[in-house]
């Protein structure tokens, strides 16, 4: 997983910060989920 994170230009620490923010904020969670859906 670390390699996948780093291939995207993130550090593991930054990834964890992002995930913590997403888990703490329902509105942010919704935006992330919407951005991950395939475009039709």
C-alpha cells in the first residue's frame, strides 16, 4: 500500500491526514465518494 500511495505523489503521513479528515467530515466524505464514481 505504501508504494501505491507514494506512486500518487503522497507520503504515507499525508495520506493518513487526508483519511482522518475524510472520516471526521461527512460532507467531505460525500465529495470524495462522488469523485470516485465512474463518469458516465
